[in-house]
């Protein structure tokens, strides 16, 4: 053991700065510095100090300002117990090293073997400004470990330690102490798993200015997909902990995780060569509330209600298996998401329809199945009625390649419906003459209705549906900004004239400034009785135009009422070359041409019957246009979390 003689410095009572570096000292006893009551700076770096007597600095209680003990072998821990040295012996119960250093401002303990942040740093050093604990063996730091009594604490350096977790659940801490201005944490193996949830939520809740200064250099080291990210940039859904397969929850064939943000147990059995559903245990076994079950890419031919945890499954993914049938009783009770895409399903029965219509099930995936499309298959009606809930609606096809949508439903069931209608008319009217009248009316339906409407006759034939009466606008106009002259000089003035008196939603004045354009489009379509589409070659090049048509088309499906009025403003070429959705719509519905001599009469007829009072203003808080239509940047408000 290397140490200096006890009496070496007994006469240096006025010494203020002492350098004892590079002396290979292994111990500092309580006698060496006893006479140095005015010592202000002590440098003991680059030694081999392992034992420091608990009373070694008693004489420097009111004088020592700087203490450098870097690059030694200080541990202050034996066999996972805090220890202190007194009279060259280990003492576990009495004494706290450094506790007498009331005036120390700069303490350097870097490059040692310290495994935790000691109590004296947090409770006794009331003037401490800088604490350097970098390059030690600290593995865990809690929020309370970084609270100091000193009002002037500026910096705590914890770089290059072994810190895997920071417990920052400050809701459990009640103290008057404060955090340092900067905490350096670079080069630590931080594990951004479910145990880091309190830290991440703490950082996301702090203002941006505090994030950049408080925990400096902190980055995720694991898991690999989050490597290099700052904790505040991690999505809360990605904070998961793997659960041991030997636990009482996880099936042996699967990998299981716990997600902190919603207390969800994730059971991942994808591509496990399964031929049956494994036993699912209750998520309460691991402190979770529900289960997300992944069974994709296996060899399942049927689903079975397996285990006490089955009805706790809210997300169920059984895509890319070999399911030929799906029974309502085999599905979990509180299901919110169901993915059965990529199986061998051909039809669904009434019981399953009832199950799929339950209020909790919001997302359904059905594509890549060999669906048989015929009028009696209830799948077609279910799909058309639930477009918003079917996540893969636009890729959903029959076995023959036809899209499963309203147009296909009309095509398959149109003949049956028309036959039933003719039989009913024949029985009720019992006259060839009435049949002829009905045929003429059916053939010249639009022309007759327009003529009657123009001459104010038989208005009951063209009355507005009750469901439209409470909508805010009579129509929303969708067009390319390149066709704006037609809208502003021809269409809008006539529709809002005293004669027609319609209330029109025009994006230039009626969209709310600062809102997301997609939201404004959806809102305008939903609050309008009709959506007028100005079709031209310019329109097909407009991203927003296609979005507006899709929104109006989907609203028509939801309301089961035709709300779209297509106006062909210019020659649009071969209809068969258009977007599939628009092509299907134009082939199954009527449209108006600008060059038609009856244009205004047909458009007037297609518009809703109810008009606003003449004293209502046409504008609704003069608002701005979308970015695409005015070539301006899109202004969006951030989502509320």
C-alpha cells in the first residue's frame, strides 16, 4: 500500500494549492491533510487511490473549493454494498465520505470505478457547481439522483458510463432540490425499451429549449431499430420490453413483448410454422390489459378459441394463412382490428356479418382472398356499406379480378332488381299502356324531369331528401386552379345569383386558414348537399382534385345517395383511359356537358331543392385557398397529443 508520511505536511498550515499527482498513491488517511485548514485546491489525479478515509478532508470543511480525484481506482463499493474506510479498515455503517466538504464547487471523479451517484453529492455539497463522474461504471440513474441542494449546480458529467436506463418518473418525487442546467450523457448504452417510457414522456412534455440543454448527448443504443435516436424522438409505441418465453404468459412458439404506452401484451407468432392457434394466457399475468396477436404467415386452416386470454385479444392478424372459412364464434369478443387478407376465404355468412358490424371493430383487412362475387354473397353489400372501416378497400377484388365496389354490386344485382321491379309494376298496373308509359319515362327520365322542373310541374318527383336539409352548403365546387376563370366568371355567379340563390362552398373564401387541406376538403364535402366536379385535362393532373372526387364518392357511398355532379368542361378524351374509380362512376351515372344547350336546366335540376333565404350572405368568413390551387405553401396545424 502506497501512502505519504502522516507528518509530511504538518508545517504547511498556509498552503492553498496542493498537487500530489502521479505518485502511485493507493490510500489517503485522515492524518496527511489535517493541518491544511486553508487549502483551496487539491489535485490527486493520476494516482491509484482505492481507499480514502472518511475523515481525510475534515480540516478542509470551510476552505476546499476544487478537488480532483480523476484517474484513480475509487469504487466506494464492495460486493454491491456502499462502503467507507476508517483507520484503514472497511466500514459499512458509519461515516459518509465527502460529507464535510461544504464549500467544494468543482469535484472531479472521472475515470474511476464508481457504480452509483453517492448521497453526499445530492445532500451535503450546497455550493457544488460541477460534478464530473464520466468514465465510471454507473449503470442506473434515477430522477432523484440528479436533484442537488446547490442552487448553482451547472453541470453533471455522466458520459461514457454503463447507463442503460434513466428513471425519470418525477411524479413520485417531492423535493425542493433542483436539476443541473446540463447533464452530459453521451456514450452510454441507453436501452429505449418499456422501462424508458417515463423518460421519453418526460422529455416529450418539456419545452424544446429544456430538451436541448438538460440531457445532452443522450441517444438510444438499443434496440437496433432505434439506434442513434434521441429519446424524445422515439414513438411511444416503440417502447417495448421482451418477455421471457419461460414466463407464465408467452407461448413457446412465439416471442412476446410488453408495450408501456397502452399496457398491451404483444404476442408475435408470425412465420412459426403453426397449424393451430397456441394457448393464449391472460395478459394480467404480466400486468397488461389486452393482447395484440400476430399469427401471419403460418399454416392455419381454422381459428379456435384458445385459452383464457383469447377474449382479451383486440388486434388479430391472421393474414397469409390457409383459412377457408371464418366463423363468428371463433373471433375474440372485444376485437378492434382484424386482418384476414391473403387466405382462402370465398364468402361470409350472416352471423359473421353481425360480428364484423360490432361497434368496437374499426379496421378490417379482406384483400387477396378468392372471393366469389354474386348477388347473394353478403360480402358485397357489407363492403359497400363499410368502406371507411375496410383498410384495403381499393385493392379488394373478386376471384375474376373485378373490384368489389358499388359499381360491381350494381352490375351483379341490377338484372335481378330490374326484373322484380317490372313484375311489381305489371301486377299493380295490369295494363300494357301503363307499362309503355313507364318504359318511356325510364328511357327519357332525365329529360322529362328537367322539363317538369323547368315548368314547375310535379315537383314531388324532384323533392330533396330529408337527410340533406341540415347541411351547411348546397354545393362544393371541385376544380383545377387552371380552370378558375370558368368557375369565377360563369359557374359561381349564376349559381349564387338572385334567380337560383344557392349557397356554394368555394375554397378561396370558405376554407379555414391554418387547417390541414385534406381535413378542409373532407369537411366541405360532408357539409355540402352536392359536389360539383369540373372535369378537364387540367383536373386529372391535380392531386387535390382527385382527393376531392374520392372524398365526394366515399361520402355518397356512406350516405347511400348520389351527391356528385360531374360537369365535362373540356374534351377529356376516351373515358376508358381514365382513373378506374372515375371511369366506373361516369359509366354508371349521368353527367352534364358545358356545350349542352340545356346545361343550366340540367345543372339546376341536379342541384338540391332547398335554397337558403335571400338575405343570407354568400360568404362564410372570407378564407384562403388550398396550396395546390393557389401555388402557396400548405399550412398545417400540428396534431394534439
